[in-house]
C-alpha cells in the first residue's frame, strides 16, 4: 500500500490517496467502484485516477494494466476489472459469463459494452451501455447452468493458456460453442 498525492482538478485541493499493489477480490473498494476515484473534501467533485494493480482470488490472479506472467487473467479497463471481481464474488466463472454475454448480444442487444453486475435470486444482472445510456439486462441462472453443464469442457479447452477473457475471446469462440450446444441438444 502506498500513499500518493492527488490534486483536485477543479479546486486544486491536494488529497492523500491509497494505492495498492495487490488486493483481495472481495475488497469493498473494488466492488463499490471507489478504488479509482475520490470525492474532493473541499468541493465535492469526483476525481478519477488509474494505476496498475493485481487482484487475488484463491483460484485466479488478475492483473490490471500490467502483463504479469504469473497472472491467469489480464484486463485493461477499470470496468472489466470490477466486473471480474463481481463475477468472482458471486462464485461464477468469467469464461461462462463472457459466452453468455455473447449469446444475448447476438440475440437481443447489439452492443459490445456489457458488464455483469450481480446475481439476484435466479437472475444474473448485466449493465449495458447503449446510445451512451445505461440499461439493465437480465439473464436466467438457468442459461448459465446450461452452459456449464453442456459446454464447460469445451470452454476450458478454448481458454487454455488464454489470459485475456473478454468480448474478443468470446466472439472468436462463440460459433464453436453454439455448434457444440446444438449437437448436445439434438442427441
Ligand atoms: Zn476540489
């Protein structure tokens, strides 16, 4: 943990901010999104900042904006990092979530910007950015469980040694998974 100085871009007031090299995935500052922002105590303006960090989970080490070789995942945006932490907090697999997102992108919503936010009973909630506005989108837990049941082996195979599990990875692999699901359902 380090203390750094941040000058409010509006009033110039200097704050001490805490930055970390490594944090647990369920640290409250990751989940509530305040890891990279501070409200100015003088003028109440939100100030945003950025730095590389590692996030640790018992099964996954995530590197944000630093391509650490020991990490299992590399992510490049704060939203993607916060999403991964939320996925882990709810006990889901980020690869299955990316495939699920790609399936409903193809069917319902035509945007690459979709982030998992939380599970709510039998629904998975996603935040979608469309026409510069946020929308909430839900998928049933059944759709997630169905993917795990029928395609987990293939998903594991398609993600071997793959550190970047994102929109692009899902887009490259979605056809193989859909074909696989189609054959599973036929037999
Ligand atoms: Zn200020």
